[in-house]
């Protein structure tokens, strides 16, 4: 047997959406405060430790928020959707990689990290994972073409850096979206929410639950 969910069921499920924060992400506190104000649930390393060490939740029902790639993804708690008695993790379906600045991105595409990143994005492409890079910089293009005044990013010129970024984005099959810091939390939630909505509407069947 297989079936899909109705529009109403999906809309109700999205109200329970939980943002997964990768355990290696160090700069999410401001986002968490904003999500908390908006009654958006999150799941972080601290939540995992609390459930594991204090609440003694069975390990079969507990997953550490160590994403295979990226910094943010989402899950739906067990029982959110009719007929599904387990949590659904969308970390293999949609992720957001967040960069704090153009200088951070410049360091990531240096020779030191380049092979690792190419392999990581190749896996995402092969798995059909939706992936984007959000950069916390509303003046990204100004900084790209005019520089940031930081000479530590290892590139001889802004032109060479810009060409390298464009080359790697094309190779990785992803898009880079500049976002002012004050809107970052809102955009992370919005993008992931509508990815999950699309997956539930167009791709998800109960018979394929093992893929989640």
C-alpha cells in the first residue's frame, strides 16, 4: 500500500517543523533567539545532550544533530504525519550551508579545503539533495568587486577570487545567496520549510519512508 498526504495534512505538519542545527555550527545563538521568539522549534547539540543524559531517551529514538553536510536542515517529530510513528529527518533532502563573510568563503575555496568541498558537493549532487550557500553579507557584491580591506584571505586580487567563486559554484551545482544578517534566521527557516513542503507534496510516499 502507498499513499500521499493531503494539503491540509501537510500544512498542519509544517507547523511542527523543527530546524536541525549541526553540532559543529558555532554561531547560531542569535538565530535560535529569533526562532524562539517566533515559536519555531530547533534541535541542537544541547538538546541532544539533554535528552540523552537527563531524560534518558532510548537511543533508538535519539539522533545526534551531526549533519552529513551543511549547517541547517529540518525534521518532523514522530507522529506528526498520520501513519508514521518515527521522526522524519530531511538532512539528505535539503541543507543550507552558511558562511559568515566573503573572507570565510575565500578561505574555504583555497587549496587547503577545495578537494574536501568538491567531494562534499559531489555527494550532495549524486544524492539529489537540495543545497544552497547563504552568506551573511548584504554587501556581498560590493565586497566581491571592491574588497573588504582584509588581506588575509589568500587571494591576490578580487578578480581572481570572483572567478574562483563562480567556477566552484558552477562545479558544485549550487547557488550562493547573500543575505543581510538581520534576515538570516528568517530566510533559513523559510527556505527549508518550503523545501520540505515541496518534498511532501511532490516526492514523498508512505512506501518510501525508509529514504528519510
